[in-house]
């Protein structure tokens, strides 16, 4: 059996794969971008994930390659596959997490519900889309966006001129993605894990709350999502995983619209912030499940351990010192809350940790999770 998982990227997602690797008794190695990153404890090398030789040398020391992020270039991924190295998720799937235009087009072909969208190459194209969509729309850079960077609401055909200019300047040309401004009541996320041999498992759909384009809180399961919405979310995620051939954990970010539809926003082909609650709140965490899936092992049960779990991100962290300086007070005040630090230096807006609270009274769980996280924010 394959027993050594290699993770490209040394961020907190790689870090959170380490405890379940220890528990399962499998080996984990990390190729980190720089020394001392979040997953440094399992790092077996420092190097550039865009450099073919670096990635091949790392891949040759492991049985299966997986990822902390989706930025490894397609030619590098394809060369690994050509050399017979197991890569999960593979390049054919990852393409759709790397390029939002390709993703929208493919999901449309699969008959999945997505916002109205178009590829636009000029202010004239954008003007036409705005005219058809009530004068407002969301423009996105197809590649390289994260945490809301590369997403902009526009009501003026020249509102994305700087991005068009940047596309022209980098010589590759290409288009921007424009979408209808979806009238959503809330954002949801559905996690699914899929094995190379096909088995899948979903966790309950969750509600995600974003502030300034960044995930701030997650409520699991999503309140009032029983029945149709819950089923729609799970069906969509399974169809995406199957249709795109995703292996490992896939997160599907969704909009629930004012008229009751569930639309796909974004895909992440790796463990995701919306699933951090599963570490403390579900029988099998997304990180353990990801390892099981990429090793093509049977998947674990996904039932919640609590009626409600609420995860609150620690964004930025203390103005002085580190998270650890605040632990004595925070842990004393909330012995029942689970604290997770990522070993990262505090910096405005940076995800440096999270807390998860659980229980049977949602208002109380929300209150306790927020109160615990507040110890770390100035
Ligand atoms: P990123 O890849 O940077 O996370 P997303 O595409 O997920 O970017 O968009 C970030 C946030 O912007 C979303 O969580 C949502 O709040 C808002 N958003 C994105 N697309 C739309 C849309 N079509 N209509 C309304 N809001 C949107």
C-alpha cells in the first residue's frame, strides 16, 4: 500500500494534515516555499513549486503527491503524471480550480447551476453584459485570486480597465470573467471527498460568513438547510467531484439565492476553511479524509459529533506578540472551546488560527466561539 503522502505547499492546510497522518501511521512530507512555514514540522524540503526539477525531486521521495494550494503550474503537474507519479487531485481536475473561466464553462456543460456569466475582453463587452444584467455585475480575474482579491463589483463599463490593461501587458491576452451580481440570502459550502477508485463521502452543508471577502465564521450544519437545500448542495458537490474527476477533498462554495436556488460560486480542490470545524466536530475530519482519499483508502464516517459546531477564524491576531501569549487567558476562560494556532506571525488580515465551539444551543455556541476568538484580536 502507498504510505507516504507528499504535500506541496507549507501553509496551515498542510500543517493540519500532520496530526491525522500521525494517527493513521502514514508518513507525510511537505515541500514548503520557505523555511519556518506553518507545516515546517513535517517539511522535508524548501523549494519553488513552479520549478519542475524541485517538484520532481520531491515527488520521487513519496508515494502520492497532493497539495496545500492549487498553484502548481499545469506543465509541472503533467510531467509528474507522465513519470507515473500518483497526483491527487490530478491536473485535469485542478485545471478547473486554477481558472474560473474554464470552471464556469465546464460546470455549465455538466448542467450544474451557476450564475449567469460571460468571458469579456474589453470595456465594450463589459458594457453589453451590464446592459443585460441591470447595470451591475461582478468582475473576476480568472487566475490567481484568493480571499476576494481579484473580485470586484462594477456598475461602470470602465470599472475593470486596469485589469484589462494588466492582461494585455503580461502578453498572454485572454479574458476576464463577468457574472451577474447574485441576490443571495447567504453563502453555503459543501465538502465532499472522493477516492481515485470512486467512493465519495459528504459532510453536512455549512453556512459561511465572509467579511471583506474573507471567511470569518462557519456554522455547521447550515441552519434551516434541512431537506431540499441540503440535498441540492450534496448532489451538486457529488456531481462536480464526479464530473471533473476530483480526488481528495473538494469544497464547493455555494450561494443560496433569494428565490431559493443553490448556485455554485467557487471550487477548492483541497481541505478548505469551511471544513475546519470537522477536526473537532465530525467523526472524520476533512484532513484525515483527504489523506484517506489520496491514499485510496476507505473513507471515514462524516457525521457531526455535536448538534452545532461554530468555527471562528482568528484574522490578523494580536498587535503585539503571538497567539501563544494570549493562550493563558483564552484557554482559562473557555476550557470547552478548541483552539488551533497555525504557528504564523500575526499580520493584519492573515489567517493565523481558528477556534471551534460545539453544543446543542446554537446561540450559545456562536457566542462562545466568538468570545474565545476575541481574545486574539486587538
Ligand atoms: P475568491 O476566489 O477570491 O475567494 P470568490 O469568487 O469566492 O473569490 O468571491 C469572493 C466573495 O465575493 C464571495 O464569497 C461572495 O461573497 C462575493 N461574490 C463572488 N461572486 C459573486 C457574485 N456573482 N454575486 C455576488 N457576490 C459574489
